[in-house]
């Protein structure tokens, strides 16, 4: 093992891992004095948990973050973390978190972190980008993560385009990109009135955004303007609707025997979310087709007058106008940039 590295340690019964886990147990029990020792040991030795471990130059352990990944659900629970007492408040906790974020994003495909922060550590988590507002829908994480008394639930979205291991450079590049774009007269030829209030509910309400096209700007690929993000916000709103109760999760054959012999192409809001996360919707009409399929399946199985069908129709009536409002921004592959390039040269 090279010194100064980050390693992921798990109770895989290898001697090397056991040595790290024992060092981590000692570090955690000194730093997390209020945490019962047997609970702490149970967590770090639990085979479903992993500890993202930061080593000193000499290879000894300087900090660790115990986590449980829920890869198929796209999030990870930060169970606890600590830096050795003599090394705290020197930036190591930030370094540990940034490397951990990049590991989650790049190696595990995880897009969201959740934690119950000890109340005295809330300030640290806020500085790492965690907020008390959890934007990950409840149905993805509820029942999966451990509940704590006396802690504050916090979440942090991970952004694909950010390199968390070089966060300062990454943010500087984005700011530079925004500045260059704003300074470019082709992008700022029309001055729009700006936001009337903030925060906004709907990205599409930003004046002029619809007409803004640039080849380079990340917002159209990964940011709030991306098709995926707009569909996510529709699905988030849809699952909260009372009429969605029968449509949130796939129909369970055990509860509804014979469903799958009648409905050969089933679809639920959860299945749409998975497709969207995999970016399988090429445009909003693809997404609309799935919403139609959902109600068509419902009518076929239950009949047009059934109560579930009525709820389904209410849900579809809720979703469709939102699909109409999706603004499909150009991506570098699809945009016709000929005019943009021409103007740039002049
Ligand atoms: N409360 C408020 N702010 C804090 C705290 C805290 N407890 N700890 C650090 N910060 C601030 C720092 O002042 C710094 O602010 P700045 O950027 O304005 O200078 C910023 O957070 C980053 O600090 P780092 O030096 O990177 O953090 P550090 O190396 O001290 O690691 C950690 C933070 C892990 C919380 C460490 O202090 C520690 O081990 N504490 C004891 C154990 C603990 O409380 N763990 C968290 C329990 S909750 C949970 O695990 C879910």
C-alpha cells in the first residue's frame, strides 16, 4: 500500500483489512466519544458497510468515513466519519469528504449522499455542501437508512461534471466558462428582465433561457436544464400526488395475480425514474409515451370505469401539462450550431 493514499476497507476477513478496521475502531471511539462502543464496532465490522480511509504519508490511519452504499438506488448513507483528534480542523475532513464523493460518483455511480449529522457537526456538513432539504425522493431512501435521535438529517447531491478531487480548479473552470459565455456578445445579445423572485419553482420560468444556445455550457447537458433533470422534477411531483398510489411501484404479481399475463409491457413511475436515470428518454415524447402506456395498461387491466383508472386519469392529467412545458435544450450532438459558429467568427 502506498503512503498518503485513500483506501476502501471492508470486513472481507483479510488480515490487512482487519488491521485497518482495528485502527479505525480506535480512531472512531476516541473521536466519537458519545457513540456507544459496541454500536460503533458493529457498524464498521458489518459487511454491508465500508470505510473510506485516509492514510498518512507513513501509511497510518488519519481519518475514515464509514458508509453503506445503496448502488441500485443511487445513494449512499454516511454512517459516521472522523479525523484523528490531533489532525482536526486542518482541512483533512474536507479532503476526506471530497475524495469520498468522487469515489461514490465515479466508481459506484452514486448521485446522492444522506446522513444523520450530529448536531454539533452540522456546520461541517454544511461546508461540504450538505443541506437539511433532502431533494432525493422519500420513496428511494425511506426505510433504507438508519434513524437517529438527536441528529439532523442532511443530504448532498453529487454532480457528474464536478471533479471533487480537484474541486477548486473544477469550480474555477465553471466560473470561467460562465464568465466567458456572459462576456460573449453572441450569448448576451438579448437582455432579459431577470428573475422576479428567488428561489424559483420551475427552471423554465427563467426569462430567455429557452432561447439560449451554446455548444459548451454544461447546464444543458448536466445542469438544471437537462432533459433528465426536468423529467426527474416531474416524477418527484407525480409520486407525491395522492392519485399516484397505484402507480408508484411496479405491480406485484403476488398481490395482483395474473397481471403480467395480461400486461406484457408494464410501466410504473419507479420504472420511468430508472429509465430516466439511465438517460433512456431521448426526448420528452419518449417520456410522454411511457405515461400513456401506464394509463393504457391500467385501462386494459381494470377497465375504463374502475376507480384505479379514474385515479390514473387524474395522475395523467397532472403530468401531461408538465411534459408540455419541458424545454428541450440543445445538446452538443443535436444543436444546429451553424449560425452560432458563424456569428462567433465575426
Ligand atoms: N462544527 C462546525 N464546523 C466545523 C466542525 C464542526 N464540528 N468541524 C469542522 N468544521 C468546519 C471547519 O472550521 C472548516 O471551516 P472553514 O472551511 O471555514 O475553515 C470546515 O468545517 C472544514 O473543516 P476541516 O478542517 O476540513 O474538518 P476536520 O478535518 O476537522 O474534519 C470532522 C471534520 C470529521 C467533523 C472532525 O472535526 C472530527 O473528526 N470531529 C469529531 C468527530 C465528529 O464529530 N464526526 C462527525 C459526526 S456526525 C456523522 O458522522 C454523521
